[in-house]
């Protein structure tokens, strides 16, 4: 494996960014759900 071509490197970094973004989105959604539950 170990493909170091610019295309594969770019793809890997994009996947990493989207994974981090989705994790952050999940976290903020969980926080929002918690705060909404507290308000009730």
C-alpha cells in the first residue's frame, strides 16, 4: 500500500477532515439535546 501520490494524499486528508467534522457535529448535537432537555 503506502501510495504517496498527491491525489491519494489529498483524498486521505479530505476523509480525515470530514471524519473530524462529523464527530464535531455529533458532539454539538448531543450538547444541544442535553441543553434542550434541561430547559423543559
